[in-house]
C-alpha cells in the first residue's frame, strides 16, 4: 500500500512540473503590466469622446495596460482631488488634460516629484515639472486663422473674435496668434472681442449686442466649433447668416463635429485641432517601456473648408471602420486567452485533486497505525487522571477551608482597626479645631496625620464592604429618586479638585429628570469610585464626561463615565475587576479594591458594569441599571432620597488609587475653603511666604510672571487675585488692565502689592482698576482681613445682580460696567433661544465664544448660581409675563419657553413661586363680566 501511494504521488508531481513549466513559459512571454491614470477636465462632450476614442484605439495594441479614467467635468477643484486619488492608488503613469492651468499645477508637480511620469495633454500647466507634453500649437492655429481670414476677405474687412475661457492657455495663445497674423494686414481690423467659456450658451447671450454695435462685421472667428455654432445661430436670428462668415477651431468628425458643420455650410471653415489621444498613449508607452521620446510633441493643424471637407470626412470614416475591425479582433483574441486560462485551471485542479487523494491515503494509513498506539497510551493515562482528580478534590476542600479562615481573619482585623483609628482621628480633629496655636510645620503634620487616618479608615470600610458582598450580607434598600440630580451632586463634589488639576468636567444628561428606584449608599460608592479613578488618570487639560441615557426599549438606564487619560494596558484589562489587583502603570499602585468593589455593588443592584479602553486615548466605564427592581430590594415605605452625607459621619467607599491628596483631604475633613486666590509674584521667597500665609484660609494657586498669571486667571476664574507690580514683560498694572477689560475676569477683585509707595503711583494703580493697593512691607493680618472684606463685597454685589434678575423683566439693563454688559449679553442670548427645549450650557458658551467651564465659573462668581439655574430663572420670569396673556394656553406658554411638557413647566413654576401657573393667572387676570 505504501509503495502504491508513492507511485501515485510521483505521477502527480510530474504532471504538476510539466504544467508549471508551460505556465512559466507563457508568463515569461507576457509583457509587464502597467496602470495609466487619465485625469480629464476639458470642456465639450464631442471633444472628450474624440480624445478618448483616440486613446482606446491606441490602447487596443497594448492589452497589458490597465487604463483608469477620472472625469472632473470642468471642475478644477474636483480634478485636484482625483489626481490625489490616483497618487494613492499607485499608478505607473499619469496623463492630465486640464481646463485651467493654475489650480492643478501644484498637484501635478507633486506627482512628478514622487517619480511618477506625467504627460500633459492639450492644455499646459503653469510649470515645467512634467515628463512630456502632447498638444496642438495654439499660437500657430491663431496665425493660420488670421492668414485664412485675409485670403477670405482679400485683405480688407472687420473681424469679431470669440475667445475661450479667460486664463486658459489655448485661449491666450490663439488670440496672440490671430493678432500677430492680422498685424501684417492693416486692412483687417479686429473690431470687438467676446469673452466666452468654450460653450455655446455664453455666445448666444453676449454676441447679439456686439453685432448690433458693429453692423460692419464680415467674419467671426471663434476659438472652438461649439462657440462658432452659437455665433452662426445668432447671425441667423439677426438675418446676417449670408453676410457674416464664421470660422471655428477643432475640426472634429461626427454629426456634431466641425467637419460636418463645414459640409452643411454652417461654418465657412474650421481649423483642425487634433485631440491628441493616440499621440498621448504612444508617448506614455515610450516612457514606460524606456524607448526614446520627445518632451514637446506638437500636433499639426490645417484649414478645413469647402475645398477639402469631403476628403477629410472620408478619411475619418475610414479610420473609424478600421478601429472597429481592430477592436473585434482584440475581442476574439481575448476569448482565446480566456479559454486557454480556463483549460489550464481545470488541469491544475485535477492535478491538485490527485495529489490530495494520494496524500490523504498516506495519512489514513499512518493514522491507523498511530491510533492503535495512542489507544494503549490513553488507557494508562485515564487511570492516572482518575487518581489525580481525587487528589484535586481533596486539595480544593482544604483550600476552601483555608480561604474562609483568611477572610474571617481579614474581616476581624479590619473591625479591630476602627478602634485605634477613632482614637487617632478624635484627638487630631480636636487639636485642629480647638483654636490651639500651632506653628505651620506642626499644623501641617497634624493635617497629614488626619488625611492619612481618613484614608486608612476608607480602606477599612472598603474591606468590610468586600466581606459583606462576599458573604451576601450587603443589603439593598432602594427608594424612588432622580438619578440625574443624584449623579450631579456627586460630580459637583469633584469640581474643586478638577479645577485645581486643570481637568474639565462635563455632565450630559439626556433628560433633566430620570426617576427610578436605587440605593443611595450603594450607587454613591460606585459612581464615586469611577469618577475618582477617571480624575486621577486624566492629565492636565484633559476631560471627564459623565452622560446619562435612558433606554426605554431595554428598560434600563445607562451612565457613562468617560475620560481622556492614558488608558488601560491590554494585559491589565482582563484583571482590573479582580480584588486586590494592581495595574502595571507606573504610579498606579493602590489597594486594588475600588473597581472590584464598584463591580460587586453594581451587580448587587442588579446592574452591569462594563468598560472599554484604548491606550493613549482614555477609558469609558458604563453602569447599566434597571428601571425597576424586585419588591425585595425596595425600602419599606416611601422615603425621600437622602443627600450625600459627609465622610466624617459615613465615609464613602472611594478607591485610594483614584484621587489625589487634595481631593482626599477635602472629603476626609469636610473643609469648605471654596475661595480660590491667585498669587502673581516673580520673587520666589515672597511668593512662597504669601502662599504659606493664605493657604490656611483659601485655596491658593501661584504664578511667577504676569503672562502666566493672565493665563491662569482665564483658565481658573479665581475669586481674588494678589499681584506684584514690578514684574518682567507684563507688569502688575498691565495685568489689572487686561483682567478688567476681559469680561471673563472683569468681576475678580485685584490687590496690588508693591514697594513703590509714592501717592502718584498708588493713584496710578487705582486708576488701572485695582481694588486695593498695598505697599511693602505689609502686615499679613491686614492683608488677610482685606481679602476677606473684598470677598464679602463681592458677595453683596452678587446679591445686587440677583435682585436685578428677580424683577419681572429677565434682562439686565446695559451699563458701563463690564459685568453688567456680560449679564446683558448673556440674558439676550438666553431670551433669543427660549423656545429651544434642547438649549444647553454648551450652546450658550459657544454663542459667547468661551468654554463651558469658563461660563460656569463666570456666572457662579457674578450671580452665585449656575448657568442652568440662570436659564431656568429667565424662562420662569418670562413665563410670568406670558401668563398674563389670556389668549395663550398654559401648554402654549410652556412650549414657547422651551419646556418639554406642560407638566414639567408647572412643576418648575410652582417650585420657584410656590403657586401653579393656573393659580397665578387666576390671581392676576380679572374675570370677564
């Protein structure tokens, strides 16, 4: 059997060798294949057809050439794009026939510089960077036209010239040739010129006025036959077709060509302008096959009139007939090649089938031998597996007992840690809040102890939650609530830390109210962990976006937390939800419990937590929650959704890998130092001294020069700015002037510190717009109290603006103050878009030309409220006016003001004014009669 298989394989290999040899010989005889791209933008269908017919006639001799055509249809911009597409496709040679020279010159030069041969056909470009040119001599055509007209008019007469597209090289050269020819004959005058665009309608529209103005015209010379046909039609309309003779250019064959027009007597003559398709292909093949060629290939011309038109027509018809014969022979040849290729394929398939059959026979014989051997081996391995399985079961039982003991120890140890942590936190809090005087170093140490103790307490709480989830002791008590308000409250708690880090927070709820049952304590820990992780791993100037989208068809709500951070490595993605797993990113070390806890709590809430991440682009975590929960998970009775509790009372389960030290300090201690002070001081010692004195009372950011200070002021929108006067480049006075002139920062109080104490210098500082001018050396206590006074004044100013906005008219009267101008502009934008239900803070910020964060900080600083509340206030104030118009229904008022539904409008109106819209209307509109 083995010998027979070997014989079959030998026969098959011989057949394959013979077939392969024959195929190699055929392939060796075949010429190399080329791809030619032709970009065409010339005008006139007849011209295009004649050019392409010539190309196809010549290409019929080169079956190894792939010809690709892109027709821009007189659009030069489209031709640029098509040539770029040819360059991407990897063609071997490019033929370009342009309508205008300037637009396509750069892209043709690019092709030439890439090493792709370029053949320019018919119309030149504004560069010499091409391989070859094929086309007629337009200057000679113009001169020939002038000489023919001289003989036609016997040296005396008046001529009208109809030119082609302005700027096109053929039009320019033909005009120059005509003028140079006429210059030799003073009796011939060029009385008028008509600017055409190579098309007949442009001539029909503009020529009649010229002929009426010059009735003495004898000859019209048009730069192509289409415009010449238009000139003849105009002459016929005016009754001048027998007196005025028309001469065109092109001399194309066919029923719509210039030769036929001359034979029919429509045109007196036409000058032959060969399309050059055949010559372009011949030149291209000479270039590709490395044969000699000329860079300039000028085509000849001749005058076709009644004396030779029949001869020209017969020649063109005979050439067309020969071309059809050649094409028919090419098709027959291709059929023979296809037949040969199919027969060759069948032979290869048969040989391959024989070879496969022989190989399969050999494999079957060897498999039978191997199968008997493997069967004996498997019998022994089965006995070993049964023995090992029993051992594995014993090990698994033992490991389960040991794991349970470890978890119990871990949980008990976590409980034991709470007592010493309480004893640490209690005295530290008392020392920090008792008013006892400590120097800065000791107070900083105490703050460090408190922050880390709070951090350790959160870790302990997470361990306890882990244990509760593991043993199924974590209860769910869901109550009906607004998920949008709940997530917004959590997001607002990260605003300060995000601002300090330079990260933009975006909140994008699909609807203002999404009601569903959920456990506040559980979801608070889930979203806090996800947001804290996103904030930590998002670099400066990055963005964290939280979106909420209800999915009624799926009966779920989807909350997405998306960041623009560094992403998660592929090797980490499979493990990030594992307990105590720490990623491979440098600096990403932590407890490894945050995301695992979030996943466990989400599943406990009958939800799903998924993620997607790409390294270098960021990560997206998606929490999917059901719109309904089983009755067993609902809290007994109806309860309002509680607010977030401070961490000191019930610490949130935040992952320690997800937030920086400043964020932990705020949530651990409940500090409320919301006022942000920006220090601009170029002296490092003074800068550090001021920062040390102010940090116990405010948030502090520093800048070492005026330019950096202006940039930080625009980004952060601080509550107060303290600046030195004498600084390099941008001094303090210039800083104040720019801050007060920019409505984003015009509201910020500015304190100037300087060693220049002269009265005139102080006056100069106040005139620049400074709110306070202090000379060095200064009393730190006086500076601190001055800053507090300025902030108090700013709060009273906010109240003033709020009172202005609370009157019946929602807009603020424009005044000279920049803040009031800002409010007037803001109010005008909001009022102009009141009917838009989808009006967002981003839309308003875009209309003002600023970012959403800058708008939020500006409105918050001036009015003490958010942009969303401001828009709602304007809508409700406008509602009070519209409700006094009894011709409008309450529903119409609601929709005019951009509310999604009348019920939502009524709820918002009653929440603002403690009275429903219908009750308000009844109180203010007296009943009729």
